[in-house]
């Protein structure tokens, strides 16, 4: 196998019905890569779903000794990565074939450390809804504080930055904290405003409940070291942007 340009990290938990589509979308990318599948002690057997890839040299399998959660699983994947770039993909999401190539090209062109893309929403059964969530072409730390426009499965970032800022605080949105800390140092990231990610909607994930997700977002600001008043102000802005984001996606569906 050629030396990978991108190490793709995929935590696997309760995903037997969706993980093949996710893996297939990785293997369709036209850049040298390695895929690190990390079984987070899934209660359902994943062997049957993963068997077709046992002889695929680009795919490597690991299993946590105990359930650690997505953040710790991704962090372990980052330590195992051999490539200069890291990409994250959840086991129920899907990439378009040109995703990684476009992001690597933009990161090389700009010299930035993180790139995100837009996404099209799928229903839990994998049917496209036609609703698209855009992403700014320039993402600043100040704007990211107001709302998280970076979806984890859309991200490609430089490996040294991922190792510098591991995901922490599983009781909050650990990926949001990571992006904020990266941009706090590196000032801004780039975005490709195309739906290169197909994102599956679900009510079973830890962010599935709107109330629980809101509570985790407030904890993000507290984890970032902000006081109660500033955290409340930032959360208010986050809530307004969240309503606008999904309202605009519905309007786009009607055009």
C-alpha cells in the first residue's frame, strides 16, 4: 500500500446496518488513505458487516477493551494515524467520492489546518431529504463561538493539530470544543460550501434530544472557561443560529 495521505478515523458502535455504506464511501475516495475502524465494544456483533473488508489493505480494525465513547475512540485513532491529514467519519454517514481530494487541495492551497464541508441530510433509513446545511468558506473563531457550523464527519485537518487538541469532555459536544480550541490558536478554518457529506438524522445518538443537545452546548462554553453570563449570551446566539440554519434548509428544499 502507498503511504497514506489521509488517515480516516471511524468509531463503530451499534452501526451494523450502516457501516458498510460508510466504509464504501471512504474506499471510493481518490487519494491514498488508510481507514481505522475502531469498534467501541459495540453490543451487536460487527463481524458479519466487516467481513468483506478483511482483505482490504487500506482498512485496519481495532477494538476497545471497554466502551470508551466516540471522543476517546477518535483520540486513539489519531495516535495510530500514519498520514499527515486526519479525517473523521461516523459509521452512519456517507461521503461523496470527490470529498477528500477537494479538501486536501484547499488545505494545501491555503496552508490552513482544518477544512469542513456542507452536508445534505438523510433520514434514518438513508433517504436524502433534499435539505442542505451550508458552511462558510471562511470560519473564524468569533463566528464559531456563536454557532457550530462544522460537522465532525465533514472535517479534514492536519494530524499535528488533531494531536495538539484531542477531543475532551464526553458530556459536552467534544468535537465542538476541539474546533474552538483549534481556531483559538490558528484563527480560522476553511469551508467548501458543497454537500460533500450525506449526514444521517437520528434520535438515538447522544445529540438526538434537542434539550440534551442544548445542555451539552451550554457545557461547551463552560469547558472553554467562560463565566455564566458570557456562556448564556453565547448560548442564546447559538440557539438563534440553530433555528435559522434548519429553517433555511427547509426553504432550500422547497425551491
